[in-house]
C-alpha cells in the first residue's frame, strides 16, 4: 500500500471525530513512509497539526465552506475538466470500470471521481501505476493547490503533498485552462441554489464503446475546451 496516499485520502474526506482522534497515528505513519520526501512529510504533518488544534464543529464547517460551496474547489476531478458536459458521464463510467477491473470495490454513494476515493484506489496500486495516474491529473491537483493557497487554506498542503508523490510537472496549458475559469463565491447563496437544482450526473454499468484503461483515462483527464456552444464545438484535447 502507498501509505501516504491512503492518509491523504483520509485527510481530504469530511472530517470526523475518528479522524481527529487518529491524527497522532497518521503523523507517525507519514514520518515512516520512505516513499514520501521530507518536504511531503512536513506538508501532511502540518495539516494534521492544524486539524488537531480545532474542535470537530470548526473543522467540519471549514471543510464544507471550502469544498462543498464552490465548484472551483470541488473535490471531483472531472468537474474541473468536463464541468456539466455530457463527456463527464462517460468519464465517470470509465473510471468506475477501472476500479472494478482492478478489484477495487466502490462501496460509497460518492461519484468515482471524488478525490479521496481516487487516492484510496491509487493507494492500493503498485507505486509506478499510482504515479502514472497522478501524473495524468497533475494539472487538476495543482490548480486546486494554487486556489487553496490563494485562500490561505492549510488544505493546499494536501495537494502539494500529492505533487511530491507524483513527481510530475503539470501541463502549463491545461493548468491555465482550469485557472481561467472564474472562481465561485461561497457566500453567493443564490448561485448555490442553482448548483443544487441542476441535474445530477448519471452513469450506468456499461462503459460503452472501447475499453477503459490508462490511455482512455488520460484523454478524459485532459482539459476540455469550454468555449460557448455557439462559438465552436466542445472537444477533449487528446494526448500529444
């Protein structure tokens, strides 16, 4: 198991009292993980220390404000590259099929692209394969890191630690495409209502044409061209 990815999965989930109680053990495990650089260890331990100084209600309120009230901080990978386009549904199907093909039982109500779930899956894969998939998502994780850092959020450390594990440089073009999207205002309650009223992305058990694998997922992780429909047809940028 890639211990550091398992810990990051836990830390990016909705905080519980159990998580707060386990923070000392998580820090100990991080400091023992030889696959993680000293810089990465410090980032995760600093996040643990921050969580340890607050009560449960405080960390839960902060988490919801950061991740549940804005799409620009969404913890769903495909939100940042597909938005509400129809491509997202197929991408979710393919990601779920990859989990099942590799023996990872998805026993949750969360969508397959939920970042804590994605990291949990990678934690159980061989290190080289985990790094490969992290590299494919490097631009998404870096965009989240930069946005959270701009907000002064300690959670930026989690995404910085992911970069330390992946060792992959994000595509400047794909990163720019994500950051060009306007950031949501978590205090705009009317905008929040509109988001909740939108149709939920649906996906089934049939992956459609073609098989699901690293090449297909790589294309789906690429940033989509989000020009307005009346300007040009949306497309997904393929692998160079």
